[in-house]
């Protein structure tokens, strides 16, 4: 089963970052009503990780999903980070809003992968994951226990072959990397037979040139597909004062602010919601099988679901090209002529 078959009919996924209280405190009640709203709207793909709130997101998501028929939805989680309960835990070091009792340690070995999947299944209360992403094995991760290249070699000899065996044995349906930078994906394509990668913050209206010209062509040659994440650059495109998971109002590149203003001007001319355009743009490439969005409340879920159903005039995309706001060879959604 390839990635297109795994995600067939499930182009929109809800991500677990908000349910782990990464940026703000979200109550259990709001988290549960958000997940239920997504389900009722027809969302059938859910992505989470032990990292999100150090177990909190998986527990919350599992509270709802374990009551649903397992074959009706696609579920992905991550490996590479193991959690251990401790009274003197370091959870607040990573997520100040989480009540998690856990310590975190990195482990990209084969045994670490197996332990991580077993732990995730227990927190989620389900019997299987569909897709597994090796998480944050990337040069932008400041918490890795060593240089990312060294950690990659551990995964190359441990996590990667272990996940391939699990897929071949039918334990999972597919695997890949879940990273914020292109270098690990390009390296992975050369050394392993992965199926699908979570491409976070690399293909958006703000920044897509490298993914379009370097990552996608190589992926096509090897038959690899992508789940696209952070198409709003962690909410920046839709107006957040945060850019690419950074702190609020901290180190937002001036060129990103300028480009957002220019994108808004074109959107205003056509009466187009820029968030809607950004979501549709990120799911348009032929190698994209799904889009993952982070939703902190039911209103955001419904807005994002509606955005993917909304028609945008073709002239809007033409203007973005003519004003050099998107690459000439970037795929655009089909819409009104």
C-alpha cells in the first residue's frame, strides 16, 4: 500500500500540537470538543506525537478516537523521543503549559522505536498506528543529544530498518521523517525505502522554492509522498504574531512580514481569505497526499475544513505569479476560470 492509497479520501488532517498545550493552555473540554467537531465535519486523519505536551496530546486524542471504529480513520504518530514518568520531570522545560509528569529522552534505535510505538498505543488506547514519522531528526532541533548527522546514522541503522520491517510485516502501513528542514529528507531518500514524510513549514505561500525545486523532484523519482504541515507558518499567514513555532513577536524575518503584506493586498483585491488560499496552495502539489492543520478550538476546525471546499478565482493565482509571490512552476488549485 502506497501513501496515496493510505490517505485516499482523507486530504485534511488535524494535528496534535494545540492539544499538547504547546503555545497556550487548552482545557480538556476545549480539546475534546475540537476533536469531536473535526470528526463531525468529516475529518478522518489525525496526527500526533509523544512530543506534543509530552504525552498530553496523545492521551486527549485517544480519549475520543479509541471509541471510533479503527478502520474509519488514519492515525499517525512519531518516534525518536521516549517518555518516562518522574516526580522531578523536565516537562515544563519544553512545554510550560503542560501538566505532563514525564521526562524526555531521545532514542532513534530499533528498540527505541518499538518502545515508542508501544507507549503511544497505550496512551492512545488503540491497537495500531497507520503511519509513523521519525521526529525532529533535523539540523534545526536544538535539543538533540548530538549533531544531527550522528543521530541520523543511529536512525539509519536502527529506526529506519525497524520501521521498514514493521511495514513489510503489516504492523504499520507506512513511515518516513517528520522534520522542519529539507536536508534530512534528501538524505533519507538516498538511504532508505520510506513512503511518506511530514514536510513541516517548508511548503507555504511564504516559503516554498526549495521544496518545489529540490525536494519534490527527488521524491518523485523514488515514489515518496508528503503530508504537508504548518502551511500557515504556525499561524503567521493568518495573522499570528508567531512565525514557524518561534516565540510571539520574536525574530520574525522582515522579508516574511513584507511578503505577507503583499499577499494580503492581492487577496483583498479578490475578496479571498488568505488563510484559505494558503491551505489550498499547500495541498496542491502532486506529491502531497494530505494537509495537517493545528486547531485549538472547534471554530478553527470548521474554518479550515470550509477553506478546502471554497473556490478561489484562477485570476488570483495568476496575479500571485505575475507579482513573483509564488514560483511560476508551483502547482495551483483548480478553480474558477
